[in-house]
C-alpha cells in the first residue's frame, strides 16, 4: 500500500486514506460480525448490530470507489457519508452514517486538500460526527456507542500535536477502555454481562484506521456474547403495544422533499408510538435534503404514514423482531447428524489409540492430560445422534456431567459411562451393538464395564504408607482400583501377585494392557503363571503403550 501521507506530520493528507480506511473497516466488521451480533442486547436484543454496521460501511466503501480516482478528500468523504445515510441499516447503521457525515463536514469546512492534514480531519470529523449522532437519537443513553464516539472525539482533540499514527492509536485505545466501561453505565448491559455492541463495532473502525496508518493491526480480546431468546434484558417497554410488551417491529425509510420544521413533529409522533427513534439528514441542507428515519414500534403502518404526509417516502424496510429471532435461532440449530451412533473413548498410548479405533471408537488421546473443552469438541465431531462417552478416569465426574450437558442438543443425546480404566472401556466396547436400541445398548455396555475388575502396576515415586505396608521409592506397586495391595521390588513379582489377587474371586478372562515402560519379563511371567495356575482362564495381551502405568489388568 502506498503511503497515505505526502510527507511528515505537517504535510497534507493523501485522499486515498479514506478509501483504504473504508475497505479496512469493512474487513474488520466482517471478521467481527458474529461477535458483535452476539453482544446486541440494547435497545432490542435482535442480534443484528454487526450485520447492520457492516452493511452500512460497505455502502460507504462502495460509494467511495465510485468517486474519480483523482478526487479530493472532501468529495470522497461526502460520497461515503451519502452512501451510508442512504443505505443505513438499523439504529447502529444510522449512527455510523452520522460519523461519516461528520468527517465529510470536517473535510469541506476545513482547509482545502493542499493544506488538510489527517489530524485535522480525524479530530474535527469525530467531534462533528459525535454531535450529529447525539442529535439523531431521541433518547441518548450513557454506555452506548454514543459514549464511545464521544470518547474518540475528546481523545483526538487532546492529541492534535502528535503524529497521525499516535493520534489514531490513542483514539482506538481510549475507545477500547470506554467500551469496557459500558456495562457500568448501562444496566441492560450489566444484567446481560456484555459490552455495548455498537461500541464494539465503532472500535473496529478505530482499529482499522490504526492499521491503515501504521500497518499494524490492533489485537483485542474477544468479548463474550449471549444467546438470542435467552431472556436477556434490553427490551424497552411501551404501553402502545398490547399488554405493555416490547416493540414488535423495526421500521426504516428514506424521506425526501420535507421541510426541516416537519422533522421535529415527525420525531415527536414517532416517539409517541414507539422508541429508538433516529432521524438523520444527508447534511446537504435545503429543500433537497434526504432524511433517513428509524423507529421501533408496534404500529408500523402509522409510522410509515407519518412520513408519507410529510414528503416522498422510499426504500421502506419493516422487520418483525419475533420472526427475525426465530430465523436466527433456526440458523443456529445444528443440522441433522450424519451418523446414528458413536462411542468416544479417552485413551493414553499410541497402541491404545490404534486398538480402540479398530474397535470402532472415536479416540481422544490424553497422554498429556485432557480438558473438558477437548472432550466436548470430540463429541461434536462424531456428528452422531447418540453418543456414549467413556473418559476412563481422565476427567472428574463433575467435569463429565458438565461436558455432557453442554454437548446435548435436540439433535444429539450424550451419555457418559463412569469407567475408570481402559480395560473397562474395552469390555464395554466388546458388547456394543450399533443395531440395538440406544438405551438397551448403553445399558449392556454399562453392565460389562461394571463387571470388569481392574488393577494396575505403577512405580512408587515416594515413600508412603499403603494397605500393603510401607513402600520405598522405586518399588513396584500393584493396585486394585485405587488401593495399593501389592509391593514388590520387581515388575514380574508384582504382576504375578496382582493377577493372583484379582483371580482369587474367580474370572473367565484376563486382559493385560502393556505400558511403554513394562518389562517383557513381567509379561512372560504373567503368561507362564496363567498357563500353570489358571489353565481355564483366557489371557489377552495388548501393547497399548500408556505412559502412566506399567500395565493395566482387567478380569471379567
């Protein structure tokens, strides 16, 4: 990108700056549209602030592109303002258009292009835009985008003597701080736990200017949003609606050929039948001035008629908040899953991952630990209507309850089996029948897991008291469940003693999962012991490679 300045601080501004900024702002709003929509709770939680600001700024950028390449800053700024006013969507779009009108007025009222500097344009434009936006809103509130814009104007005025990059950066940073304070100023935001959506959108515009001037994009945290229809506050009550409920419709239109005095009476009438009234002109002045009208109301017909009797109405747009919310909810509903059934198994060790994958499970590796979010992501990735989850001791029961609750939906049922080990999980998978009814299959898997006694061998990492006596560092411990019942100096002795204990109450099959640090001699010792002492019991050995246990033993 060419330099947007013809020289240093005192030099004039390259008009191409405005075009570059417009497109950078569009890119920023596009990237943040979903986040801004989710923040939208005031004045109506209709989840469209990001979309409205993007549409309005896109119209401004398109208008700037239609201006001749050699046009000056004033012509480009005016084209952007007129494009935004004409195409503004929603409350936030109209307010954004007034910021652009302020920039256009500043460009035309200030020095010509041979003398105009960025600092002059940005400071004066933000001041005029802030005043215009404030005048446009019938009931301005602290803690909205108006507050953030006012902060931007004040900061710009305080940094007139700095470099353009420093001024733009100071404006953006102060806007970010003002945005963080919006929940303290507007109770509706505090109740929902969000910052102002329009303010977040304006911060994106301020950051875009920093990026154009300095080539460095600002990094901002992601602001938390809310779900549509979640009972979030933000609706303003008005007795004009049946039962004193919230406004049902958003009405917007363009009004031409009306005298300025009639705008005041139009504003008064719209305030009587609705709220969130915003009326702005394109700043051309005179009889040819075009006004953009916006109102939330339960009487859309009367709102339009009020404009018709005062001038020529065009580009009428009426949106029903209830229908918009239904459409938005429908858009967020998960599509029908492609698969009927899935089993998610948490394992450690490469060999275990291969083994369980061969058994048909969706495998989640937990060699370095497991987070609830990783398990939730794996559940969703199965794209299945019924999911059985076995974490095998890698998450607490509370975390598992939380994960299953978060991942359940109208399209997906999730059940977790409280398995404590991979050998129990393998037993459950052995009886899994995808053709069976989900409830019956899950019950059979749970029975198989519960019927599998399990034990393990581990190295003692410190001296401690156990049920089997005192162990020393380096001893091999044999555990049944979580209780240490065997202490031996070597793996072979510990393994054979553990198997003897576990088979003392009977069993038809022994499964051994060999960890990455187990001695072959220990495995050979168990195999010899089984042939010699338990000839009628089947033995299955798998090289699973878990790093945290020498072996796992399961008895069915």
